[in-house]
C-alpha cells in the first residue's frame, strides 16, 4: 500500500512540475504551488526517511519521463503541421 502511495503522489507531483516547465504564462506558478502542496502533504503523512527519499527519486524520474513524452509529442505535432 505504501508503494502505491509513493507512486501516486509522485505521479501527481511530476505531472504538475512538467506542466510548470512547459507553460510560458503566469498561470504556470499555480502548478508549482500545487506540486509544493502535494509534497508537503506527502511529507506530513509519511515520516519515514526511506519513504521520503523514494518519493523524491520517483518524482524526479517521472518528471524526466513526462518531459521526454511532451517533447516527443510537440515534435511530432510540429512535423505534421
């Protein structure tokens, strides 16, 4: 159950950070605050050091995966236009 919690929180946080990195408007800071809120919520709920390290590492990995997927999508969209 704890593994699913780490993966779920990490997916949400990584998605919010990916949107923060891709949007070029003032609206992007809402996604940054959302990721901060998710991180704070996770750290309050799970106090074990291993869980926190797993959350951070998993979030970074998912962030890079999302960034590559978004870059590939935008490249394909630009090539077809």
